[in-house]
C-alpha cells in the first residue's frame, strides 16, 4: 500500500511540532541554568545606568613639535585608548575627542574601571637605550671620580642564550673614568659607528685641521649640560623622577631614573622603540618565581635589537647594559654578553597586575601624544536610573496596549502571542546577562530602547501569521489545513521583514560609535530571536492548538470563528454522473 503523499506546503516536521518545542525549551532551560551557575543573573549596566568615571585628557604640546596636536594624532590616540580599555574587559567605554586637544573617556563602574583609569593616558613610550653609566638614586656629590657601575634586571632572547644579571658581573669589569659624561659620549659614538677608524679619518690632516673650536663648542656645551643634569638629579624625589626625561627626543642622550627611584642612569640615544614590538604578554616564570613581560619584535625591530645587542656585548660593565625605558623611567637594565635576537623578556619587580598593565599598553601601541588629566568626574547612576524607570514605564504601557489590541482583535489567539512574547523575553534576558561576562556587553539606555522596539517587531510577526490563517479560513478551509497552508506564505513575509530590520541594525552598528551601537546591537539580537521564536515556538504551538476543540471547532472566542470572519461555504466538488440513454433506433 503506497504511503499517502504530503499536501502542498507540508514540511517534514509538520506532524511533529513537539520536537521544535522541545528544542527551544531545552535552550531556554540551558541558558537560564548557565545564567544562575555563572552568578551573572542580571545584565551588566553601562555608565548611564550604573554610574562610573568621566575623564578629560588634555594633549600636551611637545618641545619642538607644536604641530603634533592635530586631528590625525588625536584620532589615533582615541583608537588606542579605546582598545586599551576594552582590552581590560571594560566594555561600553566611550572615548571621543572634544575640541582640538581634549579627549573625553567615560568608564562605566566595574571591576577594572580603576585599572582602566590608570592606563587611559599612559603614553607607553618604550625605548631600548644603551646605558652609559649608572649610580644610586640620590644626587651625585660634586667632584665624584666615577659613578658606580651597577644595575638590575635581566633579559633573555630566543633563540640566543640568556643575558646575565648585571649584579653578578665582576667588579673588575668596571672601568673608572674621570668624567662619566665624557665616557658615556665616547661609548655612544662607538655604538653609532664602526669601532675601527677609517684611514682617511685617522691620517688626514685636513680633516683634523677642519675641526675648529667653533665646531666643537656646541657638543661640549650639550655634554656639560647633560653631565650637570645627571649630577643634580635626585631620583628619590618622585616629582623629579617623573620629569627627568621630559622633552627628550629619541635620538638624544638623556638621564632617567629607575621605576623604584633607587638608581639613576645616563642613557644614549634610543636604538629600538615600542613601535618595533609586535606583541607582548605577561607570564609567570615558574623557575624564578617572578612575573615578567615577554615581547615579540617585528622583523624590522628584531634586526635593530640584534644590532644593538651585538654592539653592547663587546663593551664592559655598565656599558654592556641596555635600559628598557617606559615613559622616561627605566623598568629594567639587563646586561648583554652576547648577540641577542628574536623575542625578549622584561623582568623586574613586577606584580601580576603591573606585568599585565605593561603587556597591555605595549600590545595596543604607544600614544602619539602625551596627555594630562584635566578633570576627573564621578558620574552617578541617579539620572540614568530615572531615565531607565521612565523608559520601562513607557515599555510597559506599550506592551499593555499591544496585549489589549491582541485580546480585542484576536481573542484566543492572543494567548499564543503572549506565550511567544514570554519565550522571546526569556531568551533575550538570559542572553544579555551571559553576554556581559562573555564579550563585555553592557546594557545602556539606547539598548533598552532597542529592546522596547523589538516588542513591536515580534508582535508584527505573530500578526502576519494569524492574518494568513484567517485568510485561509475565509476561503472556506477548516483550521488544521489553514494553519499549514498559511505558514509558507507567512514565513516568507516574516523572513523578509526581519532581514530588513536586521540589515538596518547591522549598518547602524557598523557606522556609529558609543551608545548608539548598544541600540543597534540589541535590535539585531532581538530580530534574530524573533525568527527563532516564530519558527520553533509560535508555529508548533499553533499546530497543537489547531487540534483542540476550542480552536479547531471555531469557538467564538478563539479568534478563528468562521462566521465572524465571513467565511465562504466550503467548496465541495460533486461528482457528475453521466447517464447514458440508449434510444431505440427508428425504423
């Protein structure tokens, strides 16, 4: 006996709506359980709802580069600050320019908001400079014969061997000199050119004669000024330590303090910069029991690093050290005894927090400008709470009006619509709560508006389907075939409508910034969930309800009463009976 063929518009799951309902119910239970197990039972709130901190950063003009404060550099700084803050897990942070030289940073209240505030204006100007000399942190007594050649820190590189700790270096390697600055200048010159002089440079008398006093006065004056600054520098004074390297160009020698203030350095021109670092990560060294920052150089940076370590490895202590200078402070000064290449490590007195902070700013780049905090304002959630309350009241009023309309016009079908809205609400709430810790999503006022708008989009899908069913009943069909015949046409309309809505949300999300993105994200999310609910909940529930006497029998309060809908009489085709009459042939 041949199996009966499926009718027009049938689907494989048409006779088994329980499967679709089981699938969406399992998803709802799983999401709800995950929400409670994770401990995040409420969505994260943005700064306008939860409060937070608003910081105004003012760009500082650099000596000799007043034109550095321009639109390009300001936009670059905004991009870097935003990546830094979001890299810490602080979402919904707003970073935007104000005027020609100000940047406004709004950080929502949260676990990492304090840490983010400490990093938003960090310039992260990283340089690898050769160490010319190093002493204790206090002022150097006048007439001192030779600064102490000691340092701290360690470094390693792959595939080369590890560099040794300068504190283990033999005292016999220390080369006394009458003037640390003069010695430092000689070392700097040696690093800048080949150690072996060319014949023309060593034998040409004309070259020597051309060196007039006027030609050497400027360098001698600069050397004397640098030596005086180094001697007077007191790194134990926090204010002096912070200003030690202000206004110094990368190509100039400079003085700097250690980050703890217990040592001061005379450093040569920068050989490698932070822009040569490709990636940086905080790692814990199990063997040494310390936190360190590992760095991967770019191809260009790796060559530079190899060149400088090759030169330094031929020097004696402390001139075989390179200082890792971050924003004018030396965080580490490892000693180099052989050529290094590839990746490098920064080690020192790092905690996990400080190592992660340094890795974060190095990974996301150095700011093209220096900034100072102009104002710091704490934003309360009072105003946002009032607006949220007003928005929720408006949403409740809108939902109530939708319910009244559904009950008055669709009667019993309103129950199916309300159950579908409830399913959509549960899915939306649980997903928003889980997206907070997962991707840093934070609910702000525009996002709440997007959720309210979604109520109308979801209700519209139900109305499209209900009207298609009622049209089939008006054509004289009973409810069960009407439900199945109406679905293909309703499905096509719902998909087209939701696609247009989702496309608008996607475009809005891509071309806008800040809070408007929250609106677009919520609108897009709820639009996708509308498709899921209509396909896996509304349609199966409608199929099951059509089998009941209340709906299937066309009860006056079901919303599907054929009489109230003005249905045509059923179209019944009667078989024609052809009666063949045989007339007697006429004679």
